[in-house]
C-alpha cells in the first residue's frame, strides 16, 4: 500500500454517517472539503503548538469555500481541557456573529478535537464540525466516534456530549512533526485494538514497531486505517456506549485515575492508558481470563514503544485506596461499583467488576518496581 493513495473508512450511523479520509498531503488540499455544506463562515480551533505549523495552510484551503475563515488559538495541554478554554471558542463564535451554518474545524490533537466537538454540540444547540487530527492518538481514536467532552478536577471527560463530525481528515504528513513522546502516547490507543478485537493486528504491530517508531509512511498508513476500521466497527454497533463500545476503554479505568491523581498534563493520556492496560491485563490474569504469557507479551510491547509499565504512587498513605477512589468516578461505574474492561481471552474483551481486594493487589504489584504476572 502506498501512503500517497487515499484510504477511506466509513462510519455507518444512518443519517449521521460520515467517512474518514487517510493520506498524506490532505488537510491543506481544498478538494478535501468540497462535499461539506456551504456557509458564510468557518472557525478553525487549534492550539499554540499546532497553530503556527498548520493553521495558515488550512485557512488558505478553506478560503475558497467560506467567505470568512476565523481562527481561535487555545493553550496546549490536557490541563487546559476546561470550561475556561471552552469559553474561548464560544467567545470567538459570538464575537464574529457566527450562525447555525458556521462550520467548526478541529485542528490539533485529542484535546482540541474534544473541545471543538463539545462547542459544536452546544453552540446554538448544534452546528457542524470537522475533525482534522494532527496527532496519532487523535487520528486512531479520539477524532472518531463523536465523543466530546471537557475534564472536571474530580474526573476525566465527565462533562460532554455524543456529537458526530461531518468528516475526519487524517493527514499522515502531520505526524512528521510529532515528538517521539507524542507518537508513543498515540501507540497506546493503537495497541489496545489488538487485545480487544484483532490479535493478528497485535502480531503485525510487534513485527513492525521499529518502522512505526521511525515514522515510516506505509506503516503509519496501515496503523491509522486498521485502527479506524476497528473503531468504526464498534461505533457502528454502539454509538452511545450502551454496551459494546465500552471495550474501547481497555486500560482507561486505571489510566484515567493516573491522569487525575497526578494532575492533568503530568502524564500524557496515552501514557496513562499504556500503563492502565498493563494493570488491566494483570487483573484479567488474576481472574483467570488470560494466561501469564499474554500479560508478559502485552507488557513487553507497551514497554517497547516507550510507554510506562509501572504505575505511579498517587498517595503515600493508601495508594491503592486513592486509585479506587478515583476509579469510582469513572463513567462505567455503577452505584460505586467499578467496572473494568478486561481481556476475556486474547482478542476478546468484557466489561465486569472485580473483588476490591484483588484490585488492590494488582495496584500494589503494578506500582512496585518488580512487576509480576502472579
């Protein structure tokens, strides 16, 4: 497969269906946006890191379709995924007199995409938006499926809405400027698709991880396309996470606790998810769902891509208790009962609870220097 060839993945949601376009040299091509609805204005939402690299090129690409193209620049980082940053988008929309036909363009990573989508869902009770993800994590996960949100100090992504974009434009060339740490963080969301749905893809990742880390275009094209295909399959069956879609949160229950407990921005989202997958794999093993070799295999791949496999201490007094306190705020929890996405045999996932004493044992083991599968 040549990276220059246009790849598309369809998200089948009836009247809300759309497609993901994947290729290099895509986001700044006016042809990428020809099928979008016409409007008097468009608003590009970006951040202080991505804006200087790509905002002008996107503005130029949109200029022939939209008479006014405005830009709002947000601070960069998970710690800014807040009401204050969200209001910057609303301020721009209102000050420019934007109407219900105004199209928002989310140019950036997952934080920008989540906030732009939430703003689009809320402004005038709903305006159209387009995802233009510039990080691997956003291209393979957060830009797809219509989840939008901001964080609360007590919990990640607790305030938001399901709201689908008109289109997702994944330009592989934007990954060339991605720092190594950001690439590794994105790979956490890629790796999760193997244990929950496609072990052949996990095996392919193990064989090709060096090419991916070297930013090989063909390898990255396959990574993005296959990840989007799996997510599209899941979202098409369960748009609002009433059942199956919850499996996409493999590693996230532990990972979100790490992010919130350390303070948003200390660890990248993908770093929390990577370590969270190790913890979830250990819990799966203790419950008798997978063997020890699976835990070793997954941990080795997560470590190889440069992600942490040892959890941080969130409390000097009762570390496991602090994790449990934060995990009870997870969206999957029911009446204080923590639900985990666990691996019910390689390639299959299940959402279930676990005995608190066992969860404590896993946290204690995974936050020590000596990890064990026993």
